[in-house]
């Protein structure tokens, strides 16, 4: 297959926005190292290649596949299985593949609710209420479009994943470092970390990388950052009442957002040893919220109008609850119906 | 719900108060239903919300959290953190469409064996009325490894 003897590289996007692809291109001149050391065989956003080209490859023909995006429909899942089969190293690349990210928040809503929002929402002009048919018998033959699953799944919920590379998107310097590592490993100059490792990120939390000063002050109410007239440039954002997710979020970005005066929103997912991002964050917030009376505490919590969005913004699909029970029920029915 | 449903409730107790209250209920032969499985922590402040979520997703229908009365924490203030976590968890569960009554916070001193037994009895009936929590871990957080070859320098070139 290989015309030049170089190891093969692929990148695929499932339910994602495309920001991960941009982040890869954003490694600047290191992209030349990728080209020098790899043959890019499949990368829909950057080159023309067909699924059947990948299907025709021998199993494990691709050395490194960066897979970004969650598993939202039948096509995503089929591609996850295909890329798994054809790849030696499959990396869950970016927050969507690792933990569900923003698309994972749809796990709070049923398919009907999602379709209603998409096809009949205020911003949609669809007077006859047309909805897509997943299958349709056209005169020329049966037409199919990918079927929309009730639940968004992370990559490791459908196939085994070798490495996780978190971030929305992963930081370019981290991508560069991982590319270097893989190239060195291929040349026998380095060994790859154990399967299942998180790569291209730290092990601690964003707070550990954040230069802001913490005073263990208590919070009487939370404020959206855009509603503050001024932000103290040196003080911990959480202590200024801005709901910052730094205490639960994996380090590796260099505390980019807090340094710039914006709260961490948690895109790098859980730090090492944490099973549930939201649970960790609730524990952290409990330490700084003021109040010993339930009513007092409830008043503070009233200023966090979207608790799931706050505590699980990037991690709902990989959390312990994973989705609303009503959505999980739908998934069960779907699975029974289709198997 | 149906007559055969027996709720499973995980109860987290504090070493210094509610665990002793349960013990007292036992020695005093105060009866409470066997639906609850008690786990002793050193303090209710040790209760990570992860424990509650793990219980619910592993088959429990409800979770009882117990600790020392406000102002009486053995570690001074940790039960206030429990209270805050509990109130946050309730909001998260509500937004997820899960009945917040499936978790309950009760303060019980070491002397309140009768009170704890009553709270347990009440909660079992409340959860029985709610019905089973269709709790599931239908997917492991990480699926079992499928055997596939680790890359080496030699294998790297096709």
C-alpha cells in the first residue's frame, strides 16, 4: 500500500465541530514533520479519500489515527469500528471523543426534543415541519442517511482506545509534543506510555498551573463573568464569584483561560484519579460557598442557573450518570429494536 | 409500584454520630427495615458526591447521607460541606430528570438511634413509592481492552 514506506497517519471526525482539525494544523511548521514522517492516508477535512479506501487497507495498516468527535449516529459508530480495526494506535482526540464535550449535553434531551429544537426551533424556517427520514425508497433505489442515536457516546464507549488526548481543542504545543513522541517511538528512541494513558496533558489540575492568588475567601453569590464591571487580575476567579472549573479540570493547557481573565470551563476533563468531573467540582465548590443554613446555601446556588451545564459542560457523556434516565430508556428501546 | 419491589438504599454514616446511632438502634432492638446497607465514613464530610452517583448507577434506588448535627461535627465544620454538596447534588439530579428524593440528608447524633431508625423506615417507604431507580452502568466507563498489537519501530512501516 505504502508508496514511500512511511508509516500511515489518519485523522477522522465524528460528531465534532472541526476545531480539532484546526488545532492540528495550528502546530505550524511541525506539520512538516508529520509529512516527513508519515504518509497521510485518510483525513476527510484535509484531503480527498473515501471510506472504501480505508476499508480496502489491511487491518492495522494505519500507524496513528487521531479520532475526534463523539458517537452520535450509525455512521460515527461504523467509522469508529473501522478506524479501530485499521489502526495500530487509536487516539481519542479532543474533548468530544474523550468525554462527549458540548454535543454530550444533548444527553439531557430526548431525540424528539432535539429534533424539535433543530427542525422547528425559532431560528429554523421549516413551515411544513419536514423531518429527515433515515431510509427512503427512491425510484433509483433505497436511500439511507445515518441514523441518529438517542445517546451521544464517547469513543471508548464503543471501541477500545489506546490513548486519550483531551482539550477543546487540544493545545497545539501538546499536539506537537505527542507527534514528536510518536515519531521518536517509531525510530526506537522513545517508548510510548501504557495503553489507556492520557497523553498531551498534565495529571494535576488547572489550579496548579494558574498564577492567581487564592485566599480561601467564601462566595456569597456567583456572577457571570460578563456581568462584572472589573475583574481583579491577580485574585483567584472562583473567589471573585466567577464559577471557574479549574479545581476539577486536568492541567496541560497552562491555565490559558484564567491567565487571560476568563474562567476555566473544564475542556481538559477530569484530572487523574477522578471518576466523575461534576462530583469533583461540586466538592470543590462546597468548600468555598458561604452558608450554614440550607436557605442561605440555596440562595447562593440560585445564582448557578444551569448546574449540569456548569458541572458537566464537557464531561456529561463520560460521567457516571451519562445521560438523563429518560434518554437512557430510549437508548435501551432503540438497542432492543435494532438487535 | 409493584408489591415485590424492595428498594435498595445505601446509607453513609459518620463514625462519630450516626454510625453509633445505628449501633444504638441495634443494641436497643429498635427495628428498621433491612433495605438499607450502611457504610461507615470517618465524617459525613468525607462523602464525595462520586459515592452517591456510584451507588445510584450500581443498583441502589436511593442514598441516605447522615452526619452530626450542625455545630456538632467532630471535625468542626465538615458537615456543612456535606450539606452544600447534598444541595448541589439535588439540583443536578433534578435537572437530569431524577427524583431528588432519592437522596436524603439526615442529622443524627449518637444518642438518636430511634430517630435514625424512623428516618430509615420513612425513606424506605418513600423510595418504595417512587419505584426502582432504573440505574444502570450499561456501558463501562472504559470497555475491556481488545487485544491488538502494540506499535514498534519495525511494525511502524508497512
